[in-house]
C-alpha cells in the first residue's frame, strides 16, 4: 500500500495517499481498473472501465489526484461525457502531464463509450480486411474471446451484449 499513516493527537488515524508518485498505476483507487503495458501501444492501457462511464466517474477513481480525461484527439472531455476506447487519462503534477493511460472499454471498438451495432460493424470490417483495420486500443477492445486473432466469436460477443444475453463488461 502506497500510503502514509498519520496518528493524530485525538487518537484518530489518517491515511494519506503518497502524492509523490508519478504513475497512473500508483494513484488509481478503483481496484476494478487494470493498468498494463500492451504490445504495439506506447502508453499504458487502462481497462475494466464499463460502457457508459462518464469522465466524472473516472475522476472519482483517482481521489485527491489531479487528472485530466481527454478524447482520442487530446481534447478534454466534459464531466458528463462518456469515456470510450482511445480516450486518455492524464496524470497532472505541477501543471504538467507526467503519465498517460489509454482507455480500453471492452467491446467499444469505435471509441464512443457505448457498445452497439457500429462496434459489430467495425469488427466485421476488420475480419474481412475492409478499411484500415483495428490497431492499438481499438484492437484490444475487440479482443473479447481467448482467440489470438479477432474473429466472428468477438463479433458474436458484441451481439450478445447488445441483445442483453451476456454482458461484456
């Protein structure tokens, strides 16, 4: 645990988060979130974020830490905006970005923060080799089964989520 325990004169105990850390992994409070390095992505990836999560909800997972939530183009998201695959969580210290993690919402292959038929279409096009294909965080969001490659089983997982048969997140 990266915390400092302070024993107060009135016999209460205060646990202070170590604010000297300069890594998102060191300051995230939500244990449902996983931060890891993934091949072909230079920044760390944060997963475990559920569909429809707002920027404000994410900020609550980083209690007492200055972070900025941005879309995939680096524009800061409004508090109520949905955080989708490709969004960035930036750890700010002394006014500068000291670490960044890229969001992966499993099943959200188009970065909208929701899982819908457009995500199925993106996976289908990737399987058929149509367009640019999925890369980085979007590719990771499409990997929903144990298969090494994206397949119709991943597309089926999105379909089951949409129909309410079996939720992804």
